[in-house]
């Protein structure tokens, strides 16, 4: 069985890789939110043509990476979120930071 090697990279680059992920679906989710502003997972799924479970998984990953925020926050107790739709927004400053970090790793910027 092949062994997968994960190169050692700085934490900032790891966060950038996690945020963008090299995944077309994740990029579509980010693109939709960047263009249309705050949206629910259902709105993102409808707008991108992706399945809701796929969109939710990417939104959770993007929130963990700091690339999007949820309102109300996903970490709130369920009783505080009942009846409220979670709307996700892009954190533009965080995306810019990740984008720049990837550029440095690829020797595209200083």
C-alpha cells in the first residue's frame, strides 16, 4: 500500500491550502458567496448546482479555515438557533491573506 507523504509547511500555508483546497466545489461555494453576499446553504446549493450535503460540508470546512462566517454562529447551542436560518458570508480579509500566502508559496509574490 502506498504511503502518502505530507510535506511540512508553515501553519499559514496550511490554512491557505485548507481554505482553497484545490476543490472545484469549494471554489464554487466561495465564488457564490463572494458574488451574492450572505446566503444560506440552500441558496448556495441552488446557485451553484451542488448538492446540499456537499455545500454544507464545504461551508463547515471554510468556516473552520476562517474563510467564511456563519450568522448565527454554528457553535451556538441548538436551542439558540431554532427557527433561525444560518447565513454564511465571505471573510474577504481572510481570503486575501490566504491568497497571498499561496502566492508566496508558489513564488508568485514576495
